C-alpha cells in the first residue's frame, strides 16, 4: 500500500512539471533565450488600434395625423352585463392599418331582469313575479301566487277586495253576495 502511494505521488510530481513547462513555453516560445524555433529572437509587429465608423443616430419621422387611425368603439346596451369582443381594423389616410380587439355592441350576457339578444328590460319581477331573463330568455312573466297580468301587476286580493278573483286583464269575477267592478259592494 505504501508503495502505491509513493508511485502515485511520483506520477503527480512528474505530471505537474510537464504542465508547468508547457505553460512557460506558451509564454516564451523558443525557450529561455527568447528565440523562436530557429533560436533567433522573435519580433512581433505592434498592434494597430482598430477604429470603427461612428454610429449614425437612428431617427424616426414624427407621426402625422394622416398616419393615425382609431379603432371603432361600440356602446354595450344598458341591460347588458357584458358584450362580445371582436377583431376590428382601421386604415389611416396615409394607408397605415391598425387592428385589435374591441368590445362590440352585441350582448354576451344580460343583467338580471333583462332578456333577449338586445337585453331588453323585463316587464315584471320582484315580489310579484319572475321574468324569463338572460340572452336565451323571452321576457315572459311567471306570476307569484295571488298576482296576475302581463307584468304580474294585478294583486287579486286587493284589486277585488278579497271578495272575488281577478282575470289576466285585471277584471274581477265576484263571489256570491258581492257586486261592483272590484267586488267592493255587498249585494242586497
């Protein structure tokens, strides 16, 4: 084991001296006398400074009004929660074209209480009834119990004074013993 260590140490020392001599050779070609391969001193021409042409500043011409255009703008309807996004382009008088995404006037989603492709306001809602709302809705009202009419505007209990039933158009049909347009009079 001791012998192996000694052999490895000798190899490392020998390898180190070879590397060191190669480094000296690179710094001083031709050996310690300073000569080249023929033993003659070597001379090198001094390096000439390199010059580059000065950079020209790059300038861009200022934009004129004829170079510009504005993408179209659209107003989303008041009953719309959001509108669809579309691609639009414009062309400036100078021929430059600009394209981008813009909001269209076509609703993507209606607010609650609005219906259809145009997000029109429902005619009913609240405590009296519910509207078929949303983009796919048709605006039809489903009335709460005790209410009737196109917009669920008739409360039969108060309209007919509790003495009759009301129809879709708000007309009262009186119970026996009552009379009047709104069943407000007790029959004699």
